[in-house]
């Protein structure tokens, strides 16, 4: 399967975790990258485009069951990687 070549690997030096509410669909890496792991018709796996809001806040659009939700990467990091905020 072609999409598997784009999947994050265990050898890339990045740790990945499921995003709560989007388990099995999206992963968030400790490098702040959101990755789509489940395909839908017409799209493939890969990193999700992050948009800058006010020139400094990254926002991504996640979808599930036909509904889209815009979320800030900082908020996702606080939920998925709470220990990453302890280092600051």
C-alpha cells in the first residue's frame, strides 16, 4: 500500500501519540506535527497542514464522521504531551 511509505516510523526520532477523540485517525508527535493515519476517499495519510493565526499560533483542522474541528497545536500538545510543558 502506497500510503504506508508516508507513515511515521519508529526510527525517525519522534514519538507519536493518539489525539484523544481522534484515536486511530490522527497522531501528534512530540515535534508538534499532526499526522493523519487513516485514509478516507480521495485522500491519503500524511502530515496535516498547520495554519498560523495572528502570526504565531498554529491551528489544524481535524475531521471525524463528516465534522470538522479547528484546534490549536499548543492546546493539543498540552493534552497529549503534558510533560513537554514541564520543561519550559
